[in-house]
C-alpha cells in the first residue's frame, strides 16, 4: 500500500480515541517518515485527505507475496470537520 506520506501519520490508540487523537496528531504535523510503506496487521495511521478531512486507518489483516499479489483488510473512518 502506498500513500502520500506528507498526509499520513503514525497513531496508536483505540478506534474510539481516533477522532480526538488524529486531530491532535495531524495538527502537530509530524508525518510518518519515508516513502511508500507496507502496512501490516495492527498498523494504524491518521490521515489528512486532499480536501483537508481528518481520518483514521487500521489494518486488520494483510498478506503479500513476491508476485505483488495478496490482500489487505482495512478499517477506516473519516471525521466531520468542525
């Protein structure tokens, strides 16, 4: 899974904590370092969409192989702008 890293932020917390937590994480503007990342089960990120909305992504399960096929199961939430 690849993402624009300038809008993707590491997050640890529960799904219920994500609304307040992601707003604070994104406001602090400390993007995850590096380029594209491989997302693994248990990984969580806060995101800022291209239209400025704040969201949260959590990976439930992922499987990759050398031929670059596989699957990824994500939970996500986009939060209302306040």
